C-alpha cells in the first residue's frame, strides 16, 4: 500500500507510444488526442520501410520489433501498434518482448463492427495486403457465424489521402469507382480497415448513403485505451501534454503530411 | 584488323542493362524493344528502395551504384539509367565507375523538347522530386535562353498508372485536375519528364488539345541508343532476344505491373 502511494497511484504521466509503417496511424493518434486530452504521445512512422504490405513476413517482424524497441526505450507506459499489417504479423512477438501493455487495432475494429451491424452483411475496405490476408473476414465470421463479410481493396485511397485530397471531386470520383461493387450488396455496416481511410469518412458515407453505417475504428481504439488507463490507474493529468514525432523517412515530408492528418501544427519531427 | 575480325566486328550479342528505382523505366524498355528488336535486355527495378525521390542524395547514390554494379556483373554491353532521380544524382559517379558506356535519359529528353518547340514556351511535368530539383528547367533555359519552362508536379500519376488506370475516367479526371494550370499558358510542347507518364500520353494529349505536342522521351532515348550501337558496331543480331527481369521488391507484384506496362507476358521475375 505504501509502495503504491509512493508511486502516486491513479496517475502516470509517461507517454503513450504509437507506431505505424507511415502516416495512417496518425488517425489513431488524432482520436487519442481528442478522447484522451491529458495524455502525452510519442509517434513513430517507419516511412523508410513503408508500405509494410509490400514486405515479406520476416521483414515486417524485423521492422515492427525494431520500431517497438525504439519507442519502448523512450519510457512509454503503453504501446499501440497502429498499423494493420504490423498487428497481423508482429503483435504477438512484440507483446512477448515488451514488459509494458501492447495494444493492437484489429480486435477493437472487428468487435465494433459486430456490435453495430444488424443484418450481419458487413463490408470491409482496406489495402490490398490486408484484404489478401483475410484477417477481418476470418475474425468477424469466426466470432459470429451468421456474418457475411464482403471485402474490397481500394489501393489508390492511401496515395490520394497522403496528397491531401480528403473531400474534393477527385476523392469522390475515386470512392465512387471503388465502392460501386459494394453498393449493390445489402451491407448495413462498412468497416474502414485501413488507418488512412477515416480521413475520407465523409466522402465514403456520401457514396454509400445513409443506410450504411461507416465505422471508423480509431474511436473504439481510443475509448478502449481510455477505459484501460482508468481501470489500471495509469491515466495522466498533464495540463499540457507533449506530442513528439519521429520518422525513419524524410522529416520535412512527414511534418507536412502529419499536419494535414492531425489538423494541427507540429513543432518538429525528428529522424530516427 | 585480324583482331577486329576475330571479335566479329559490327555485332555484339551481349544484353543492354536498364535500371530504374521501380517500374517507370519499363516505358524506356518498351521503346527499346520496339526500336531495337534484336537487342536482349536485362531490367532491374529497385522497388525495395523506391521511390528514390523520397531518399537523401547519399542514399540515392548508394542504391544507384549498387544497382549499376549488379547489372554490370551480368556482362552487359551498355547501361541505361532509366530513372530521373538516379540520373540527376548518380550518373556521373556511375560513368566513372563502370568500364562500359552509360546512358542517362535527361539529355535526350531536354534535347528533344528544344528541337520540337516553336515558341519556346515549354511545359514540363514530372514527380515532385524532379520538379523540385529544377533540372529540366535549368538545362532547357541554359541551352536556349529564349525558352520559358513551366514546371508542374503530378504526384498521383505514378500510383494511378501502377494500378493500371491508363485510359479511363479516373485517369482523365486526374489529368484534368493536374493540367488545368498548364492549359492556361501558351505552351506548344509538353515534356513527360517522368518515365511513367508515357503510359497516359493519350489522355494527356486529349486534355492538352491538338495544339500542344506531348513529348515521350523514351522514343528519343531508344533512337539515340540505336545510332550509338550502329556507329560503334556493337548492335546485336539475335533473332530471339532475351528479356530478363530482376527486382529488389516483391517479384509477383513486379511481374503483374511489368506485364501491364510492357503489354507483354513475362516468363519470370527474379529477386535480386
């Protein structure tokens, strides 16, 4: 009890570590900033090795464990793997390796979509690598045998969003092009299973129509984390939380894109 | 004279080596196949390190010299650096290092546009990295002080083309979006200064209108090489030339994209 008191139970001002192969995880960070406004965050984007989807499993494991080690050395209290490919390939290994809690984004994503769907006709859109892995399809259908998952890859959404086209004619054209096959099916929920896609949620909702619930899993991830921090008494009370950014790629490019993704000015991005 | 006869003067059946950071150089290879149908070609796409435009100069020099060495060890008679970024950063170093002739694509490109323009209002479109370097603007204006170069980057053309959208509504929408500022200027020639862009020459021509001559430099590169081989008596007479492909990235992805770029079936792609 004394020990606990000395450690100031109920509070832990250390940062949350978030990593992604590039920029996509910034949508997770954005939801964290919104839902957990007292938490400091250190983000690492492994842009030099992005996209992980083009790499072999052993390459992804190497990059992801390197990234996790890099953040773990920065005295973080929790690590979030905010990259679908890294979650699928390396989250088990990283959990075994690190002594801090490690969160991945796949579980809260598929749980949210199962909670929201009424007819269990579920659409999933993601990158080609994620769709090919069938990870969401398998998990959803395994947890609810009534569910039917229609998966679709939208490979040009990521470059489009990284160029800042969230909500214009180009984004609309491309969304109409990709989502056409899904519109013919009677899905009632559509999971955005790529961390970039929440940036164009508005356009996707417009194309799919009001009868389809478009699920941005970054909110579920943030709320999940919030309840974990509170339950374990390791929330932070920083009035001025710190946001730090590292990339293995070009720092200037990272800064420009990150400011667009976060809708927020960034002081500096450091090279890993 | 005897020596020359023994070496079979006038012919050299060794392959031509072509390298690019990824797929773009395949448009150069396509023109070579068309204009030099007896030449065997070995292509290397350094996809694991693409795009070079996001790398530092010293990284590009390392990757490009590694790529050049890799092809030089395959007993090629000539090397073509079919990548604008590698040409700009590393062609001098590679020329010094290799004992075979090394061709780059920048010189034939700007020479062709200067030959074709009448009013010397010249448009140049390329990737962001090439436009930022101002290499074409400087070279063109240096060789003809009357020339005015209007440069424009079209960053989404490369991912669009690598997804196979050459000649559809998406390609048209994107070309209209990017080329709008150029259409207002009185350019009479438009240089495609990115090796990918010739794939959408038709769409670009359509958007720019018949008064603008759209220059695909891959043809000039091929004709340049043809005359060099003939002058130096090192053409090949292979009735069945061999085409070999290597990539540092995913071989399956490379094969799929390369077949689309070359409009030709490929037997195999080997991992470097």
